[in-house]
C-alpha cells in the first residue's frame, strides 16, 4: 500500500523520503514486519505539498483534522480493510519545531538520501547517522513530553526498541563515522540528546560505542539549549523559542497566526460545554488559559 503511494507520488514528480520506523524497518531489519511502527512518515519538499495532497486523495486517503499547532506536517489516513486504518504523516520538514530543525535540517536528508529497494524502487531514506540523531531527538521528546500508546499518553522511561535501532544503525560505523557523529553533535547542539540515547542503549543491551566518542559527547552535553527546550513543555516559551529559531519571516508569520487564531473546530473540541459560544469568546478563553503555566501543553515534534 505505501509502496504504491510512493510510486504514484514519483509518477507525478514528487520525490519522497521515508523516515523513522519505516526507514529502519526496510533498511536495518531482516524482516521489516519485526520493526513495529504505528504509521508511515513521508518527507517531501515544501513546493510539492499541493501535488502530494492531490495524489493522496486520488489514492483513497483522507486527511485527518490534526491537533492545532502543527506547522510543517499533516496526517492522512487510508482504510486498509478488515477494520485497519493506516496513518501517513506527511512532512515538508523533518521536524515540526523550528528549534529542532537546527539539528534535523531538511537539506541533510535530501543530500544523504539513499535507496530503499525492498520497499519500492522509488523510495528513499536518510543515511544512518541522520537516522540515529533523529531517533535520539524523538526519544528525548517522548521521554519528556510523552507519546501515544492506544490513545494513552505515556511519558518517561526508555523503550527497548530504541536501543535495538541504535545497535542496527551503528553496525557499519567505523572510527571515521563515529568521529563524524561526535563532530556533528558538537556543532549542532545534539550531543546531550545523542549521549543520553547511546548511554541508555549501552545499559539496556550492551551497545558498543568508542569511549572517546562518548567522552566527546559528554563534554559537549554540559550545556544544551535544545535539551532545555525539550525538557520544558510550556506552550508559550515553546512559541517564543520557535519564533526566534524560524528560518524566515514567512515562517514567523505562520507561527504567529497559528498561535493567535485556532480553528473553531479545535476550540469546540477543547471546550465542548461551551460549543454554543461565539468563536471570539472561545478564543479569549483559550488566551486566558495559555497564561496559566499548569494548563499549557505541547504537541509532538
């Protein structure tokens, strides 16, 4: 099903990159089905968003009404039959958060794109180093801000699958590749996140990492603005940090508009007992609650 959609996209000139679990499954696991994953993450170029939406609609997918606050991604659903619905997360940036885009830059994904022949002759994926860093960023976010398991939000702890992913991703690393990872983390403020991820994998499954690399990561992890950002799930502080990190004026304006004007459907879902209120009053209620630290929440990265 995913292979067919990727082929349809390619036929219309839309190049894709599969990320996260799907990329791991088809590149680093002998049997892709053994790498459990709940959705498929597809990265496209920003200029291809309209064309990709048209292809997904033609393929029988329908767009989910996403939670308010997503800037660079959206979710499409497809009925696979037998009561199964699969999610396709369509991204035009590897991360939805401008702060994290400093680490997960789209240019690196496109420059390092490698074929994923077992999935489709049209499929591509990031290189192993980029996938490892992306995994560490996601792990840090999930630990601090949670992830969904059968409609339940779970925070804290480590998942064994993360350690297995790092083991498989680093199997082909020689000393030069390990040093490249350390250098990337030092220059992109990813050292704290990657050090924690690899240290956890060492404890959980005995992952072998050169001691010099771990020491470089440990030293560089002493002060990390990215780690502090992830660890502080405050929607207002998130907004200002993302606004400062935004890559262009257009992105900044999009963030401001999104914060200021939530769609009515979101407001009604958030305040069902006040669904009869005018939209302006619902917006004012949302503004007032956003000023209360304990009520602030943030969506996934």
